[in-house]
């Protein structure tokens, strides 16, 4: 009898331990289930992360003829300080006849305020996403006039080394190259006399 009672008591103890352990595990999962949505609400959403914050830059640091590369939304963005000679070249009739879309008719490639012959808010400052519209390669900045590899008539611009697409210094694509459209102009604005902000639109 005593042995039997001891066996029963041991079984009951084991059962209690199992129930307590199971309850603890289930409770832990329950708490975790409550915490996960809360923690997720603290972290930025994937959409917010991919959206990217605006980028500010002191554009007065760029000397005439110089170009800098910034990063916005994980993409390279060029800011070029065009010289008077560069601007004059953009109106060259011989050049315009070689371009596929000289008037920037594809609306998706620039905001409305950049739909002009310079494709910019201020003629001397050119802002563009530095990705070829063919397959996304980064073109080379080739501002020099008349080169051995690009030809004596080369007026300066951008050359994509991947498949040979060419763009002028306003990002306008040449005829007969793989790239189908002009380089894309991101939303941007001048928020002060020294600061350029990429990622927000100008109202002018």
C-alpha cells in the first residue's frame, strides 16, 4: 500500500510539472505574439525605408565644369555645375538634330518644372539620376570636346560604357542608341541660397 501511494504521488508530481511547464511555454508564446506587432510598429516599414529621405547639399561647393555624385533612394545622383560654354552647346542646332527627344516629351523622365531646354530649374545646375535608361548602367561623365573614341564632333556629355548609349549635358539621349529615353530628373528644389534638396519638388 505504501509503495502504491508513493507511485501515485510521484505520477501526480510529474503531471503537475508537465502542466506548469506547458503553461509557461504557451504563455511565453502569447507574450511574444503580443510583442511582435508592437516591435514591428516601432521599426520603419519597408515602404518607408525604400522611400528614402530627402538629401541636402551645398551646391555652391561645386565649381563650374565640376560634377559631384550623391546618393538618393539607393541611386546615384549627379549634380553638374555647367559652364556658359556648356549651356551654349545645349542650344546647338547640329546637336539637337542628333537627339531622340530634344524637347523632353516623355513626361515620366522629369518634373514639369524641368521640362525645358536645359532640363533644370536653374540653367547652370543640372541634377539627374546617374543611371542609363537602357539597363541601368552608370554612364561616364565625358565633358571634353572632340575625343578620339567618341569622335571629333563630340560636344561633351555622358557615354554609357555598357552598350554605347550617349546623352548630352542635359541628359538628353541621342538617336540610334539602345537607351530609349532621356536620363531621369529626380524631384528637387533650391531651399536656400546655398542648399539644394533632392527628393522634394519645387513649386516653380
